[in-house]
């Protein structure tokens, strides 16, 4: 009776809930009803990770949406049919109103996930979040021990705080995902990180290779893994997935530059997900503002979020397949991966409508593969730490921490 | 680790963990299971079984109930239900009620 659950079909593409819902005759065509929203509550963060997914131009605290604005946003999201909200940042716990926001999300019926560095959490704060209805906690780790982890995070004593917060999470019986962002300078710790997740009694581990946008793109030479590391990583992950079945679920994000096929970025542009920036911009993905020439609407505009999702120029520009040039246009995979990632195509080719160079069919694929190999072998290990001042270069005696 | 990595049998008393919410989605008019980074769409029979998973009721009770309702052979229902619940448990969407400490 394995077919009793259509869920079985999502196993290959766990993020593609829309496909399942489309099979169930939802109204989705080239786009549907969005499933989940990433709410970047703030860009403030005590960590300075060089691979931060935030834009290089960070939103200042003074521009952040107010408590009442976020509450109105969440109410609108539910009316639009959004099911899940991920509270992210920056560091979402830097917002003093987080408990209030989680409670409102629960009240209006959203599934709530907290994506946090955990260094600002106390047990009391976590308990208050649990009482407010928080469904799930996701804590980022930079390594499995303080030396590597705190150099990457650019913050002293951060590793021990994360371990403590993860223990509190389990003590409060909140579900825990450990999110391990992997790159050349910490991939050697992967086996130990997996064991750390088991020891912390996490339900789930995300082994996420760095995606090269924003700060990570600036730090690419210091982060890019070698092809040997990636082969070893795949071996370790596959072995652990088999060994830890039923104990720890492991999701694996492969690195684009060494891929053969591009990722189905965001499940397709404007198709399942969107992002709201600290200042209220409604974005097809968290890196979309890196594409110059696209105008993004704000929740502070006169438009509803539903209108922005359905009608705004930015969401419709790369929806479906009509916009595609060759080789995507006639490609049999065009509705499988939607040509990969628009932000990556823009960053690497200067035109967001080009095929993502992660695809072997891109004329630039060979070039970026060589670029990755060269940078990985280059030995430039110095980080540019993420901050509001445009970044600070790591010095010999000072690891930012 | 109490409550996880369970082996489903007729004596199990399974329930959905906090991170998995079974909900009827009014907008799309379908039942969904909401889980971290995932939205699953269980079919009607799965929904019926999952609604019985409250941490109190045993799998044996569920099978009795379903066998009566559908006038179907108990053994076949039992095999199917256990296989389905085990599959969900292996994916982390089902836990067992913790033993009450005496």
C-alpha cells in the first residue's frame, strides 16, 4: 500500500508540494497559490558569516516593518492561501516582538518555522516561543567545534551557545533541524557534524553547500570546495542517510558549480514561494534584488500581496516558460528545472534570462566548472566578513571574532 | 531516544509530532500535512487513518474500526495500515506517545 500516500511521489523532490497539489487539481497553471513565505524580519545579526544569503546592501533597522505591519502581512498571506511562514533574517530573534509575531502567525493558522543562529536565545525565550505555537526550530551551525565554527561565524563563544540552545529546544520538545552550511573550509568536519546532530537529538539535518549569491559570491574563492571534497561529501551523506533512517532525516543541497543539471530554483520563479525583506519588499527569492532592472513592489504600497503575487512585473517576468531563450526554449527539461536560477544566470552571464550556467547545456558551463576548480585550488582562505559597513576583511591575528 | 525511531505494531499508539500538522486547506480544498520545508498531500484513506492517530488509540483499535467500517478482512487492513504508518514513522512524521513514568 505504498501508493496510499501521494506523498511517496514527493520523496524525490521534497520541496515540490505544488506538484502534488497540482495533481490534485488545484487551480495552479503557470503559477498557483504560494505555499510558503520567507519572512526576513531584520538584517541585523550578531554573526558575520561570509556566506550570508542576505544582499550585500543590507536593510537598516530604521526601515524594518513594524509589528503591526508584519501582523497585517501575515493575515494577508493566509487569505492568499500561504500555509507556512519561515521567520528568518538576519537574526529573527533580534526582533523584540518575535513572540508576538509567532503568536499572531499561529492565531491566523500559519505553520511557523524559526530559522536562527540561536546565539541570542535563552531558555525562557524559547519557552515563550513554544507557548506562542512555534512548530519547528532550525539552528545553523558553522562547524562541529569552536575553532572552525567561530572563525566562520566571526563571533566568539557562539558555538557553545548554539549547542546549549539546541539542548533547550529538545528539552522543550520542540522539533529541531540542524542546518550545516558547508564549504571548502569546513567540509572536513561533515562526519562529525552529522554525529553532532545525532547527539543533539535533532530530527533533521540540512547539509547545505553554499549557494553563491550576495556575500557568498564575494567570498567564493575562500569557500569553493574541491571536486574531491564534493565526491567525498556525497559518499558521506549517502552512507549516513542509510545508516540513520528513522533517527535523523538528512536533506542534501548539492553545489551548483559542480552540477550537471541546474537546480529547480525556488521551485520555479514566482511559482511556490516568495520572500519579504525587512523593509517590506515582496521578492520572488531572497537574492532577487541582485538582478538590476527589475522593480519590486512593497507591502507598504497600495497593492495587496495577492495583487503583487499575481500581477507585478517582477513576478511575471520569469514565470513559466514563455520568456526562455535557447537552449532552454526547446529543452525537454524546461518544466523540470525552469532553466535553473535567474539570480545565478544574472550574476554569471549578465542576463537573468540566460540558461543558468550550472546546466551542462549552457555555453558557459565549462567555464564556471573550470573557475570553481581554479578557485578551489587557489588557496585564498581569507574571509570578507558580512556587516553593515560593506564587509571587513579577515586579518591574520583576528578572525573577526 | 524515547518516542522516535519506532517500529509500528498493533500495540503502537502513534501520533503526529509537533512539527507535522494535519490540516484541511480551505483555499485548495485538500488535506495537507505541514512539515518543515514540506507540504504533503495524503489521500483520503491516509487522512482517515491519520485522524485516528491521537497517541491514545492503539493501531489494533484503528484496524478494528476500519475493518468494521469497510467490511473488509481485518488482516489485510492491518497489513496496509501498519505499512503506511511505518513509512510515515521512518520519514519522521509519526511518533509514539511517550511511556508514562510510574
